[in-house]
């Protein structure tokens, strides 16, 4: 148990980061802003109580966008029926994630290599920076296929698109954060937010709002316990068949992000993390979300990153964050009303930039396969989004892993009685090919194969030995296998032929 | 036989055609929409807009700075004539002297939040703004595009020959208005505050003496409109104009400070 003050303080910073995200993501999901804040409170709270790590959960971009895409064809944005469908979708997502837990599906994510996880983290950081630009420059939302198109549009149309007041506030927030970090590694996000807020007040003091057109956080009255009972009737269930594929996608994307974050935490900190329990926590939190007027969430890269840089190591920081959202909105409402969105986005920019680390690239550059995984993951995320990137990362990690275990370590010694071939590694259908080459180069000689360092032998390897031994017998040569007792029993079972001499060690 | 039937139908249609083109498509009333379980994107935005207009404090609280609802001035959820009705979608975009810009309906709505609701200006793509725009479009069905609808805004009072007298206005206010709006203009229960920090600010249209007088004469006391004389309405309006209320958000506080320092 770390210092509880550290945890509470990290929770406080987490709350400051989540408030603007909750509001923005509620819009993306087609809901009123308070649903995003309830998500920031209750999903964070439940997944921290049930989970085992210091991961911060809550509203998430990809999940929110998918909710909007899924439900908008069924009902009008923000209408009561729309909200009912969102809640139904959320319950489905929770159930699917619980099913995933029952099947112990978290194992897939154990194959993610450290390079892939760093690549995903860097890619997510890039996406966070791009998203924060919208608020820093006060752009009205416009959609482009690739990030460079957006940058091109912003640069070529800067005078029309960019709000200079908003830009000034955003830049001063970022500068405040970086300068503040020199003096206090702990409080720099708070320093950044305060700099942005004061800069915003100064701008509002000199120029009136009709001129600046700045976007502010605004007033947000919250209930302390917003109970809601999702309406489930036969009519809804008939229509909601269309939601099922989306529920599966959302469940996967939410879990994939959470598990990547948890894996990263497990890799880089000494927290006692159980991946299966995290899946259970996410699933149950998302299932309970609709009963507290909130939509589903997942682990958050940026908030977990900030949380970790502040030294939080237990789920208590998540619980504290949930509490602080409620307290901040309830008691600091009038102060937060005039918080410029640009200042909030500035802090996100800092957190996103922290996730792309040059030291990672240098670290992985030493092994070529790791560098390829890192760069391929990063590039596929910045071009095709997080979900595609995670799938590619899992695929690449598993491929590299398979390539590596299908390598055999072979050493050849020439003895009086013939050639001795020592085999290290797993002998299965993918790796037998390496043996073939050796057998061909020593064709016609007596061969002794030492199998005592072989970890696994499968049917195709046995078939290979039988085939080769009969070939060799035709040439008058003999095949000898050096094995242990366990392997003898196994080879007998697989039907080793009598042409091969077996010598137990 | 069949050809005869077709001919009869055809001639009937021809006879009906002119009337059909003028008759409005029957759009569902807001009461029908409210009980409808499934709504498409347009009508659900209309209903959302209607909810914002009638209960701004609950549905658009993010941008509201005082305790008013839109329907405090746009009476009957913006359907009552001479009480700033909202069936004006056909008049926008238009140039307005207030901000010296050509205004779309979106900017017009956003400025209401800034002035009359004394809040902050929502971004132009805020869902609340889009919903209110949808509701205004819904109310404007049947109006002639580009023309002023009948009973738009508030009636313009003719010159009475006397200047508005706030002292007289105060006695009228205490006699006729204070039972609902309170002696300190704070608003009692559901009735809106007419001055003080919970009311509209100095940039609002209602802060203009002629605008407010027209509204008061046509609609006040509530449910008993046009019972005051036009002079009485002008006097009350002048009295309200003198009261304390939030500053005009168009003024730069910095310039004001400089002015104060130099004088």
C-alpha cells in the first residue's frame, strides 16, 4: 500500500482530466453531457473497486463514437428512446465482456510483446494529441480520413479556422505545464490547468465573449445518485437485434484497450495484477453503468499515464478520482463554469505527448523484429485507428513469437561412429524443415540425433524420423535417437518404427 | 368500366390539385410527438428543442447563467403571437444591427444564451443549438419564407406624447406585478426574476425600454394581456430598465476599468 496522500492526489488530477473528456465523449455518443460525467464517476468507481490495478477507467473515445454509430439509426439523438437503446447496448456490452471473462479470453493479450504495447501506447498518445487540437484551436468538428489531411486543412485555412484567443490559452497551458514540471514533477498538471484558467480569465477580462467566441466548460448540475432502470421490453428487444454486432465490437475494443493498459502496468510496475479479474471488473462495471445513468467505458490511456506519473499504485486512486469528479462539479461549479475548454485540452496535449517516448524507439531499435513491431503498430494506429492497431499488434507479436519458437538450435559433432546432431527447441511441423537440411547434407552417413534438450515432439516429427530412417536404411546407414524415458514412452505411443535405434540416457 | 373509373379519379385529382398544393402537410402536434415512442432524427430533435425551450434549466443548464427559461419570454413555448413567437426560421439569415453581422438562426440562438439567459455562448455545433433550430423550423411550417410572420416579436407602441416615468412605473409594478415577480424583482416560485443577478443582463433585448414595453403591454399581467394602458407599460418598462442586473457581456471589463481610472 503506497502513501494514501499520493493516491488521493493522483485521483484529483484524474478527475480534472476526465471532466472535459466526459462532456466531449457524451456528445460523440449522442447523449447529454451529464451522462458522460456519470460515466466518469460510476464506471471509474466500479472498475476500480472490482479491479486489481491502478488503471483509470471511464469514458473512452472509440467506445463513445461506436455507441453513436450504433444507436443513431434507431432513434433521434438524445431522445428518451435513444437513451433507452444506449442503456440496452451498454448492458449487452457488459454481458459480452463477462462472457469473455468466463472463457478466460484475457490470455490472448498475454501474447502482446512489450514492443507492441509501447507502440500502442505511443499511437494512443498521437491520437490524444490530434483530438486535443480540436479544442485548443477551437475547430468545429470536421472529419478527415487521415490525420495529415486534417493538419493540411488547419494549416492552409488557419486564418479562418483557428481561434487565436483559444490558441493563446492552449499554448499558455502547455507552456505552463512544461515549465511547471521543471519545478514540481508532481503538480505540473495542476499548474498547467491553473495557468490556462488564469489566462482564460485574462482574455475574458480584456475581450468580451461575443468577440472571442471561446468555449467554456459551463454549468453542470449533477445528482449524487442518478438511479435509472433501463426499460427492457419485447419491442425494444426486437429492434435491438441490430445492436448486437456493435455490442461485440464495443466489448472487444473496450477490453482490448483496458488489457493493453493493464499489461503495460504489469510490465513496468510491480503491481499484483490479475488480467482475468480486470476483465471481470470491466464487464461488471459496464453492465452496472446503465443503472446509474451512464454509458459504457474502458481503460483510459491518458489518465492512467498521468496517474502512474504521479506515483499511484493501487485502485484507490480510481475511487478517489470518481469521488473528486462529483465533489468538483458540485462544489466548484461556479469556478469551473468559466474554465476554457482550450485549457483542458492543453493538459491532454501534455499527457499525450508524454506517451510518445524517444527512449522507447532507441530501446527497441537494438533488436530489428522489436523495432518492426513497434513501428508497424504505431503507424497502423495513426492511420487506421486504435482497434486496427491492436489487432495488428497482436498478430505481429504472435507471428514473431511463432517464428522464434519454430527456430531449432542445431549443433553437429563428428564422432567415430558417425555424426552426432544435437537438437534444442521444440520439434514440430513448423520446425522439422530445419532438420531436413541437416539430414540431406549428411546423407548416407550414420546419424545420431540427441533429443534430450528437445522440449516437444509431435507426430510429424516422428513420421519424419521414420521416413528418413527407411531412406537411410536403403543406403546402409543407421539412425539412432538419444532420448529420455518419458520421450521413449511417447515415441512408442506415436508408433516409432523398429528401424530406429533408441538409446535411453 | 375501368377506364371510366380512372377518368373520374383523374378529374377529381385535377380538381383537388390546386387545393392540395396550398394545403399544408399535416405535421404532428408537439403533444403527439411527446407520447410517440419512436421518433426519427428530425422529430426527436424537435422534441429535444421543445424540452429545452420549456425547461431550459434542466435540459441546457450547461450554458445558462440565470434562473430563466426560454419560455418565460417566448410564451407558450414560442407559439403565442406578440410574445416573441419562434416561427421565424424563414427570416434568417439576416443582417442585425445588434452585432453588425449577417446572422444565421444558429448565431441568433447562441446569442440568446449569452444575453437573455446571461450564460455562455454555446459552440456553433452544440446539440442544444441544433435542437432549438429544429424546433424553430418545426414551428415555422406554413410561414412564407423571407416574410415576417404575423404577430412577430412584440407590438411597437405608438408615441404616447409623454416620456416614460419610472416613478409612476414603480407604483404600477408594486400594484400589478409584484405579486408574481416579487417586490425585489426576484420572481416568486415559477415566475421569472425581472431584475437582479438571476435575470437577463444589460445586453438582452428585454433591456430595451420600447421592446419590454411592447411585451408588457401585450402579455402582462400574465393571462390578462393588454389590460394596462400603453403609457403604464412604458413606465413599468422604464422602471425595470433602471434596476440592477448583470453587465452587458459585449463590454470589455478591461476598457471599463481603464475608463474608470482615467476619469
